[in-house]
DNA sequence: CTGAAAGCGCTTACAG
DNA sequence: CTGAAAGCGCTTACAG
């Protein structure tokens, strides 16, 4: 196992000082011939400076990203998009997975700060008081993704608007009783805004009775909630806070011998590829997660440069009409 | 924005030297009363040492992970599992996303090395000669995930065995002509081993004619290949290298008015949650990705400690019997 | 255009 | 049990 190669090694081989090599990498003055020599050696050894040893540098060129989980289609898209943008801008992306734990969420934020990243993108399930405190006392720019955060800079999906659109769409078909399969209110975006949108949308179109439930984000939770809805009496529609929950509803409805959409309409949020494959295809709605990642990354870089940025950016969604909601 | 707090600050407040604080964090000798004082201040300021400033330390306590993409269910599971294990062992996980690019794959490996990580877990789509060279010249332990790599230490899924089991399962139903929707051979595990397993399994049970195609991993690719299979004449079964490809096959079969499994059997690999929701539920097979992550992480840590490790570890799979393969 | 020197936040022998 | 000093791989004024 060869020894790790350092900037000093490169300097030696090039017959210069590491100061010069450093300048080479950071865009300082280097004579053309020297530059070429360094470039050649750098190429030969595939050398790249250790980004984390830039302790003295004003900027580390690394951006931290804390995500609530990696096991989510939406998060995957967001992180991929962030990585692409940042890579193109010469920044490193440092991903910290909170694995559904609020304590880890806080720890990740704190750790990122001591790691002297230039900025932080944080997507949290819940912004606890401790997290908020950490965000506020953060010495580098922070942008919050996917959750409202009035105190700071955010990029969010239009959860309320999307909910309302879906509520109205289903409401127009004239249901008498609707089940809402939701998530916990600690998730403000999905648990509250999205639900409120749905309720308002329904109210504007016939004002059906609504049985609103809360669970977690799993397939199993979707099944449990669907069962519970049915135990409370027949419904004409189930609106599910995520496609995954809708998958659970499909299964339970089938078990009960109920047809979609003839007996019960079903709608979701997420627009997963798989949703189009269900029978019938799920009526859902897809947020532009790539835009969220891109805009978040762009925004944090602007903040670092001291450029003005919008306090709040809202990404769009696309309505995906399936065949799972009854025609009116 | 408050200044970042450093070890020297903590030392000042505790009335000691940073040497002592460092020892506190690294398990050296510290008097009980001193320890308590440092602990208190550390707690108050939520201080954690900058893991990347441990330039002088023998061990950095960070493990690098390079993944081919973040947009994959399997990768998500593997990375989550790695993170959990490593966190429990006091290690940082540094994720590098190659975003489907072989050049980035190589760059990520190289960069990780200069970042003085203690070990590397690499999951690559293709082990190019350059990547192999990088792995071989790596000064820290490397374990390769999900791909065969005879020169090194690997944790792989039993692609051949799984393919053969699926081939045999379908073969037993007596198909005359079978379509195989595969991926490129540059992916040795899926593109070659899995396919070979399927072919061998089929051959042992009736030896049907096989139309084997190659594409990428997308839903659209599944559709294209399914179309191409049908253009070549009727088949009794389609075996798909991943569930996602099978999703595409379902769509195309439906378009052609062909029923699953009455007209055409379909089978996949992956065991996605969604696969059970298809109509009919997909017969598939799920690899234990969590085990792959866990074992990979455990193995690299053992290698770092100089403990003996198996050259090759094979993770198990579970057969998931759906209703998409005709009864014989 | 380049080098010597000091310093970033940490660790580690070595004295005491 | 603790501190002073040197050093990790890099950056950055400051001379020259």
C-alpha cells in the first residue's frame, strides 16, 4: 500500500514549494512553465488536494446537507440534484443522514458547523426548538428544504396548494364521506399544510364528511389507516398524503372486495413511477424535487457570496390524472 | 453569527490545555475532576471536535462510501445500513455519489484516498481498469460491494444462484419461448451472472428458446425491451433483470392485450414493495441489502484493525412468490 | 512570479 | 495527570 501523496510531494517533484502548488490549485499567480510542470505531475499521480485540510482557508468549498432519511424517493432526487449542481460549481457535498431521528438531526447540524462547511442545506422531518436554535446560531448560511421556517430562507413545495387542488379534484366528484390518510403533525409541511389544503379543497366542493387519520410514512401504516377508515363506515374516497400510503389503501380495498374507483376513489401525492402501474393508475401529483435541490444549492451559494436571495421559494408540482378517482 | 468554537476555546474555559481536551476525546489520561469540567463545558456548547482536522491522528474515524447513484432503492438500503453500523461504532460516513458516471466513480475513489479516510466501501456499476488500479493502489482497506472483484474483498448478492432459482421456477412451468430483459454486460453482477443463472435454470427445466436483450435500468428501457421481444414473436414468459424492468413489461403487455400470467408469465428481481401491488402481484426475489451494508461496514472495520476477514461474503435472498407466473 | 513563515484545529510523543 | 512543542496537509499575507 503506497503512502498517500501530499501537496509537499507534488511540490518536491515539481521543484517548487508547496506555496506555489497551493496557488496553482487556488488560482494564484504561477508562471506558465511552472504551471505546466505542476499540471503534469498532478495528472500523473492523479493528485487532488485534501479538501478537509484547508483549515486555514476562508472557504472550505464544502456544503453540508442533512437529510431525514436516504430511503425516500423524494430525498434521493433532492440530494442527487444538489450534488449535481454543487459539483458543477466546484463544491463538495457532505451528506449527513439523520435516519429518522430528531436527535441525529440536531447532531448532524452541529457537527456540520464544526466541520467548517461553507453552508448548510437542511431537510428535517421536524424543526424542534433545539434544531431551530442550532440553525439560528449557525455561523454559516443555512437554507431549509421542504419545511416552512419563517425565521429563515426556505425552498418548499406548495403543499397547501397541491392539497387544495387534489381536495377540489376529488370534491368535484361529489363524495359524501372521505377518508384522509395522513401523517403526524410534527411534519408541518405534509402533516398540516397538505392536509389543510385537502380539507379546504373538499369544503369548497360539496363539503363532505371527512375522517382524517394520522400514521407514519410506511406501506403498513397506509394499510392500517385504510382499515381504520373502513371500520368507521363506508367512504366514497380515500385521499392519501403520499403515494406509498395509497399503495396500502389499494391493498386493503382489494381485500375488502371494493373496486377502485367504482366503489371508492383513491388519490395520492408523490407521483412515483410505480403509481402509474397500479390498476387502475393512481391519480396523484408530483412535486419537482429536482428543482428543490437545485434551487436550494443555488441559494446557499448565493448567500455565501453575499448576494440577495428570496426568503422563500416555492417549487411547482404536476397533476397526474390516473383512473383512480371516480368520474362525477 | 457566532464564531465557530474550537478545542482551544473549550480548553480555555476549562482552564486546561488543548492537549488535555484532546486526550479527553481520545480516551487518554484525564483526572476525574478535569474530565467533569470539560464534559460540562462540552455539553453546554454542544461541542464536538472537527473530525476532519485530525490530520495528525493515526486514524481519522471516517469511512468513505462511493455509490453508483442515490436514486436506487437498493443503494438507499445499503447506505442506510452502512451508516447505522458505522455510527454505532463511532465512525463517520462520507458518501460520494458517482451519479452513474464511471469518471466520477474513479474520481470519488481517488478523492476519498486523499481525504485520509480509514477505509473505503465502493459500489460501482463497472470496475474499469482505472478503478481497479485505484483500488489496488489504495493505501487503506477497500471492500467492494455488489460486484465480483476477484483481486479483493467483496460482499455480493448471490446473483447467479438467484438467477438460476428464478430460471428454474419459470422453466418448470414449461414455456417454449422466453424473453429475457437484461442490462449491459459492463455490470458483471446483474448483466452477466444473473442472466447466466437464469439461462442455466431454464436450461435445466425444458430448455426453452430464449430471446435475451440488454438495456439500461429504467422503466422506459423495460418497455422498449418488452416491445422488442414481442416483435420477435410470441413468448410464454418474460424474465426481467429488475422489478423496474418488469414494471415496463407489464405496461407493454397490457397495451398488447396480453394477460399476465395467462398469456405471458412475468418475473423480476428486487422485491420492491410496489411489486406486490401490481395486478397480478409480481413474482420476484429480494436481496438482503441491509445485510450487504452491514457486512461491508463490519468487514472494512475488521480490516482496519488487522483482523482476518473472508475474501468473499454472499448475502442471501428471499423468493417472493406472486401471481405473475403461470402455474404449470 | 516564488518562497519562508505563521497559522488553521487537531494529535501525539515526551517531559515533568 | 498535564503541558509545551512539533507536526498533519493545507492556505495566506508578506517579502523579495
